[in-house]
């Protein structure tokens, strides 16, 4: 896997470099074709074969040079190649080539990059040019069949390349859409949670100022801390959405289970009693899973603060063999007047993204509201 991964990574880097430097790639292809077409000029030749002369070699090179512009004007390049090849055959008697390398590259390029009318024109050109070339060369049905086959194969490979590139572009667009949807969901969670806490704490502030000034001070500090944290996370997410040459904000680690106590403390600062407990051996979670568990708990607590009119809420993480059960239960007014909308949908989507499930409904005994999520996790305990 390591060697395969290195090879695949090297190939991807080469493709990226090639996409950024098309001139260099096309020049390299032209040099490679020139090397192949040089072979008949350097191998020993019998006295009955055409001599390998410098003028013949120079005209051979003239058929290769247009390949440097193959992406910019592929049909024009193919016409130039055919004209130079015809001149080579009619004006000079030089060494022949085992394959029409330059013409094959030209046909492949048109099939891969050009619109339909140019591909149709190329097909008609091949149907005319190949028989004429064979008639001028050997007048052999075998050569005609072989030539039509290799040019047809070059055209098919070009169309396959175009189809693969189209599929890659579609997948890249889908991946970008999924990433933007994920970021939008993250932004919803951050904003909804932060604004809800700040509103609750701000509303409680005037009452606390009169009744318990020290509690009011803690509430205002919680508002400030919640706002700062929301700004940091939003700055990070907006940095991921920047395009073009703008500087992208560095990606900071996503929150995970280690950040849950801080989240619960900020909710407590708003006056809600929050319990937290874990059961079973604590598991080492993948970073993505830990971030999703944090967001699930965050969204559940946001719904409690916004909708439940609860006094207490309990958060429990139960680690079992291969699964993590996340439960957030409040003593509020229950599902009839409980939370809804994008928040619960986001919880289900996050659980489903990791192969898990999420359910919501009345709490134990029909009181309050409960969010239950079940996520598959590795079976390795922390410290083992």
C-alpha cells in the first residue's frame, strides 16, 4: 500500500504539474515522438533500403514540430502534419516509419479536445488520407486495414480520455458542492449555538444586575467568550470558501470530544444546569467522528436553549464495542413545542455520514425531549 500510494501520489503531482505547464508537456511529447522517428535513421540499413540522409531527417523533424501546438489548434496541426508527411513521401525517398506517430497523436488530440464538427471533419480526413497514403506506399490491403485500425484506436482513446476528464470534472464539482454544504452546515451550527446562548445570557443580564451582580458579570463574560469563539470558527470556515488568488486562512483543528467540557461550561453560564457523563471504555475516535459528535451535542444543546424552556439537560456518551451512543436529554416542554428545522436534519446527516443513525423524541417517561445518536467507532481504547 505504501509503494502504491507513493506511485499514485507521484502520478497525481505529475498530472497537476502537467495541467499547469501544457507547453512543457507538449514539447516533451514532441521530443518523445522525434526520438521514436529517429530510430530508422540510426539503426544499420541494408543496401537495398532507402538511404538515411540529413534532408530526409530534417523533413521528418518538420512533421514533428507542429505537435508543440497540438492543444491550441489541433485540426491545423493535423493538416500540417499530413502536408509535411506527403512532402516527405513525394519529394524524398527516406526511411519509412513502423507507425504514423505524428498523425496518431494529432487524431488523439482532436478526439480528446475538439468539438464535434472538428471530430467529424477529422474522421472524413482519415477516410480519405489513409487510403491515399497506402496507395502511394505499398498498395497493400493489409497495410490499409492496419492503418485504419490504429487511427481508429487513437480516436477511441481520445474519446475515452474526454469522457474520463468530463467525469472527473463532474465529480470535482460534486465534491465542491458537498464541501460547501458541509461548511454551510458547520456555519449554521456555530451561528445558531452562539447567537442562542448570547441571547439567553443577554436577556438574563438585566435581571442578574439587580439580583446578583456577580452572576451578571459572569453572564457578560460568557457572551464575550461565546462571540469570540464563534468569530474564530466563522473566520476559519469563510477562509475555506475563498477563491482565486486570495490568501486562505490556515485550517485549525476541528473541535472534538476534548472540547465538550468547554462547550458545556458556556451553556451553564446561561443559567442552564448541564450534566455530563461517560460510560464504558473511552475510545480513540477519528478526527472527523470526534468533530461530528461535538457538533451533534452542540446542536442538541442549541435546540434546548432556543426551544425547550428546560431547567436541566444531561449529556451522556456511552462507549460500547464498536459504537458510541450520544444522548442529550432535557426536562423541557417536550416535542409538541420542541425544536425542529435544519438543526435536527443536520444531526441526522452528521450521524449518517459516519454510517450511524440519529433519533429524536420524548424523554424518559414522556417528559422533556431527547436526541439519540449512534455512531460506529473503532474498538481501540485510549491508552491501549
